[in-house]
C-alpha cells in the first residue's frame, strides 16, 4: 500500500464525526483498487524473446525456446504488486477466451518463489493460469521489466508484437480485439 493511500485511510479513520454509536461502513475505509493504466506499446516490435528458463512450483523447467510455434502472452508479476494482483483475474479470463490461440503465461518475480505464489493461486482458484516462477528475476532483466506488471505478446516465431507496462484490463473487448488482431497479423 502506498504511503499516500495509507495516510488517506488513516485520515479518514481519524476524522469520523458521525454521532456516537454510528459505524462507518468498512468499504469507506478500504483503499480503492488502483486504476489499470497500462497501454499497448508497439515500440519494441520484432525484438526476439530471450533465451531463458523458469520453473513451476514443483521444479519442472520450461525454456522460452519451447514456447515457439504459437503466440504467447507472457506476464511478469509479483504477489506484492497491487496492479499485478488486480489484473490477474482479467488475464485468467483472457486465457479462457483465447483458448489454444494464445498461451497466457504468468511468471512470478517473487524472490521467495513457490512459497509466495502457491498460496496466492490456491486462494484465487484461477482456472486457466499456471504458476510459473522466476525468483532470480532473470527474465525480467532480459525483457526490460523494470516496472511490474509487464506483459508481452510474442508471435509464434518468438518475436515481440507489443507490450503493456503496468496493469491492463485484459478481459476488455479492446484488449481481446488487440490480441486477436495482433496474432492474425503475425500468421
């Protein structure tokens, strides 16, 4: 939680002037979800997917070269990143809508790996997302993911089509249309 949001919540809690016995509604004190302000950026289109390896919580490895052959929407995120958490259900929905047309991969940048990610996935019950781990953040460094979340669409040849830095409404009609258009244009 940012210091500004925390201070605002504390200020609201400290300024209650309701009559004695009145109870503030909990949602009035809860910090609002941050807006998802990411935008599609085609500036790095054509950049090759780096050779990298990440793993699932059981230690099974996946190499980026194994992803070639179909489009991949690769999302770098962390359990401590609020916009990441907010957009995850939208990514789950996008994965459902896109089916086999696009592989949606969420790769955690949490330093504690499975210890943080497994409970996160269990609590949320995602139907279409798998927990992948990159606790050394090697993929993030190679992809220029200084800010999380960063989500990159690669075509079947492993070339970047577009990226979004920051949270995004992946389940919106605009996002789904952009992904469909991008993969149709790369075939």
